[in-house]
């Protein structure tokens, strides 16, 4: 059975002081899309991955770090996360965002 989500921000509300996520697509060794809801001040600390990814700000305001350089994202802004470089995400205000992982592009 397939469940249609017509409003992502209603399907994954922002909780006070928390980070929540909901996988939308997960094709093993290929594409993975994960929708996030983060309250202001919440952070995903710097880490690396063996595949490229990107962050798309859907609502709110994010700061995204790639290799020590921070960029501010507003709704509609996207930031690429190259494989092997440290990256992290901070919510400047309550925010929703989409993480796209291209796991087939390792090595």
C-alpha cells in the first residue's frame, strides 16, 4: 500500500527543541530522499559521507557548512555536499529541509 503525502510540513511538524526526519524514497545503493524538521538552534554536527548529497531548504532558515565554509539557505535555496568533505546543518529558525543522497556515486 502506498500512502500519498500531500503536505510534507504537515506530515512532519517541527517539535520544540528537536530534530525529526522522515525517509521519502530509499532505493538501496542508489537515491535516498529524507525530509527533516528542525527547531531553531538544533544542529546536525559535521560528518563526512562517501557519496555526494544536497540540502534543499523548504521553509525557515538554515546554515549549511561544507569544508568549514558556512552558507545561509532560505526557502528554495540548495547547497551541494560533495563526497568526502565535512558538512553539517544548523537551523537558524524552525525549518524544514530535504536531504538528497546519491549513494550510487561512490568512489
